[in-house]
């Protein structure tokens, strides 16, 4: 006798690309997610084997479409860039994201975040960073030699072993690239782009003025030669 319940093969399992939850609960949380994810994209833009994503569902075990989570930002070293509907670890040479970030909002409960820490601890994350922008509190965990994610006690001035970025806390979190440049928001990048555009335009105008002056001087010299050349004949 057969039962109505059938065991699905791994190829028949459907892995949703959304958990039905919004990416962020408020503008502050959203802005921080975007700043971190986009700056990490920029930081590793020239490395084809570093994959960076934000709010992407991660399924660590093939055949299990229930066990998953969506870090606010994740970095997977050794995985190629490219579009993905979800991060299915068995399709990624079984490489888990080594670094994950979570930006807290008022709706995040302590129990929820404890579950996330347990998930990251159980599935191979090497570095986990958690920032609460409302309280301006930063926490971090690093996988130790005993194989567990241990809390980073001295987080102020901490440099990520994997990312090489530095964490500082002032009025809000400050992140610095390995070259010392800070992480920029989209508005700051847009302002920098506009300043560079204006500088380039000013250089173009100066170059045009210099070329025009050069042509005017050449014309005057030619007129001088023509005039005195005729008088000398």
C-alpha cells in the first residue's frame, strides 16, 4: 500500500526566492543595509571570485527548503559574481558565506537574533556583525579555533580578518576600507560624482580657452609676418 505523501527528490524541491518579509522596517535600517552592501560590492569590484549580496535567501542544505535565512548583507569568497535568486550552498561548491551583516530594527526580537546567531554558528559563517543604528551599538562574532562563533570583546577599532575593513563607533558606525577611505552613502557618492563632473567641466573650459588663446596668438603672429614680410620686399 502506498501513501499519498511522496518523498520529493532534491531536483523537485522548490526553493522560494522570498520569505515574504520586507527588506527593512524603516528608512534608517534600509539606508544602512544599502550602504554596507554597496560599499562591499565596490570594495571587491575587481575580484571576480567574491560574491556580495543583500537580503538574499541562503539555503545551506540541499533538499531542505525550510531551513534558510536572509542576511542583510553577505560575502562569499571563492564564489563567482553573478545573479542568483537565492544562495543554494550545494550549488556554490558547498561554500557558505564567510561574512554576514545584520542591521537591527525595533521589530527584531532577542529570540529572533539568537536564532540567527545559532544559524550562522551552525552553518559555517566565519564573521558575523550586528549593528543597531537606533542605539548605535555594534556587536561582532568571530569563529575561533574551537569551531564556534565567539563574541569579539574589543569591537572598537576592530579590523575584519576577511574584509580588512575597520569598524569605528562615533555618533554612528563608521566603516573604513583597507586604504583608509570611509564607506560612502549613495548621496555622498552622488555628491562626489557631481563635484568631479564640475571639476572636469571646468578643466574642459580652461582647455578650450587656452586653445582659443593659442589660435588667436597664432593668427596675430601670422598677420605680423604677412605685414612685415610685405614691407621687407
